[in-house]
């Protein structure tokens, strides 16, 4: 299974904010630079995460991004489900429907595998994802970029 780029970026953004030093609030542009992604992609993901209540974004002088408590304790599985949507792993209908659609076992097997994937991520939180060695590495990356 392959995650959409926006899902990956949402996870990395939350992880980056989870290790931000208290009192600092990196901007969307700074997080985009830290993650080596285009600002426009980062801005879309930040807007969605803000709408979900996982981060706060403040504009202007002294503004920036901050992880909310809900963002820190958010289930990685729930976040991935939210960004990936409810779609099936394979498309069985649409412009060219699959001829096996009426008697196919593959679709349900793939759906179970997809749910098992999400279920394995459910117990993990963003805070879990930044435990050592990841958190210190994220801090090192951001410190390197500041110099």
C-alpha cells in the first residue's frame, strides 16, 4: 500500500511540530523547508490539519504553527484514514468497471488488508512517533537548517 504525498506530509509536519522547542512556533514556510517540500503543498496540509484541530496557525509577527494537545495524542491510524479517505485499494467500478466485479474475492481481501494496516497504526500517537531516536534527529535537522 502506498500513502498519498499529503498523508506523508501531514505525519511529518505533526512530528516536526511535536519536537519544536517550547516558546518557538515555526512558520509554514520554515516547516516546508525543513521537510524539503514545496510551500504550496505544506500550506494545504497545514490548512487541513488546522481544520481537524491538530495544530494552531497564527499569522503575523510572533505567529507560526503549534501542535495542539489533540495533535500530540492523535492516533496515527485515524490521521491516515482521514487523509487517505474511504476509497478501496483497487478501483472496481468507474469508467471501465472490472468484469469480475459481481463475483470477485480480491476486493474484500484487499479491504481487509487495508483495515489491518490502519488498525496496526491506531495505537500509535504522534507523541509515540517522535520518541528517540526520531525526535532527536528531527531536532538536529531543524538546528542544522537554522545555521
